[in-house]
C-alpha cells in the first residue's frame, strides 16, 4: 500500500512496544542524523533513544543499578522538540507503551497534540513470548521458561510479570488510551512479519518522507537475543545474585554490563539453540490471544501496514512439544560469560579510579606508577599492584 508521509512540522511518536524491532530502527535513525536533517527530519534526543527522559515523564524508576531520573530530563527533550517547529520529528521510545492515562496525556500535550502521529508495531503472540522471556532474564528474572509462560497465559493475574509484559502489548488497551488523545486517522499500526525485516524501516522511511533504503538496519548494532544456553546460564546467575543479595549496582556491573554485553558482542556457540517455541499445552490460549489481537487491528480505524492475517496463530503448525530443560551449559558460552563479568568489573574499576583522580587535588606523580594505566589495560599482576596501592593509601589516609 502507498503510505503518505506525515506533514512537515508533524511528530511521529513511536510507542514500540518492546521486542518489536524498536532497537534496530532507533539505531538506524540515530546513526543517520545528518542525512535525516538534510531531508528535513529531526530525531529527538541525543542517544539512540531518550530512555531517561521517558522514565521521568512516565514516573517509573530507572533500570536496575542506574541513577535516579529527574523530570527536567523530559522537559529538556520537549524544549529540543519545540526548537524544530517546521521539521518532521521522530520521537521513539518503547517505554511509552507503558504509559497510564495521565502520562500519555502529558506526553501528547507537551510535544503538541495537533502535530502527533502515532505508530505502534504489533507482533504475533507466539513469536513475541519466547523473545520476551529471554529479555526478562536479562533483567534478573529467575523463572524457568514454561513456568513463566503459565503466569503469562493465565486469563488474569496479579503477578508482577503478567502486568509488566502485557501492559505495553495489549493492543485494545493501547488504542483505548491513546485513541482518546490522537484521532484514528493519525495512528499507524504495523503488523510485524518476522520473514520481512524490511517492513519496519520501509514504513518509517515512508512516514518521514525519507529516501528508500536510508534506514536499512546495521546488523552490528542489533539487539540480538540470548540463545537457550545463554538464557539458562543468565537465569542461574540471577538465582545466585538473588541468594547472595547482590546490590543493583553489582548486578548492573557484572551481569548486564559484563556477561550480557559479552554475549551480545560475540557470536553464539555453534551448538547453542534458540529459545524453544510455544509448547503444545499453551497453544489454545495463544491462539485465543492472536484472534483478539487481529480483531483489535481490524476494528481500530487506523492505517494498517502489513497483512493483519499474519498475526493469527495456527495451532496445527505452530504447536511444539514441551522443551527439555537445559541441564548443562556449553563451555564456549561459559567462557564468554566469565570474560564478560571480568571486563565489566574492570570497566567499573576504571570508572572508580577516574572518579578518585577527579576528586583529589593534583599532585606530582612518580614515573611508572601502576595507577597511571587504565585498569582494563593491566595484567593480573599489575592489577593486584594497583589494588594493593589503593588499599595502602586508604589505610594511611594519603
């Protein structure tokens, strides 16, 4: 179908939600800021997505181990948006799909209700759930896959995971909330197709009036998911972190900035398998949810991109036997995890030393002092000397 661009001066508000290709499109937009500007498009924020500003306006806490957010971060983003009244603006943050009524109203009012055009991506339920489980494992989840599915596929539940996962994904509730603020003719629903990776960037190019191919994703910047082995290793690390009472900062340092970053930057072990698909026992509920999803798309009155029928799940072809739990972890996977944790710790040590140097008054140093090198560049013996030197200074007060 032909997709008309939003008007000049309009704002494309991308709600996500999580696990629908948001990171890929955000990285493409961020990497091509000069080209966007040349075509009269401004991508709002400084990084690949304005997460701190989003947390602030939504009134939710920051990610584990990160510093508190302030509403001024959102206000600065809004001011930046209003500095470009004639450009097409794109504001993308999958956390916006978590907004309650008050937060959604503030977002729309602050950026300018008359200029807002919404875009929301809908993904097939049986593809969404395995991807979401491994993402939740990255955020300290300890539940095994099928136990987690039992919670998610209940008719209703007060469990935290149930609300946390479904709040940004329930299309009927999203449309009811945001549809009171933005008319249906300014809402675009993209029916994701896992076999057509060009659908998302092509749609954003059309909506923003950009040349075809400009937002082709960079494969080196993708948010690749964990394999079954990697996810099980992280789940067991999460259990250990819980039992040993790791602080949020320790978990951020060793698990998220260490192990998970190491997995993301390396190729999976050759024998690793993907997260198992939906087991047969869960298929009736998944089929029911997919039918409700399709009905919401068809009844939305919004512009629909992609084939809504591809959201339906066929239980006869999609059902799979229950997955065997991962009993052991591949050695290559374990080595990657250990190295990631070490690098995460070294990066944290670097930041501590740099902060300590910034806090103390300048003084003349002896040449060749171990502290002159970054910790991540030191051998184990040199690292031990740095730690011993710092310990002596603390004990003597110098």
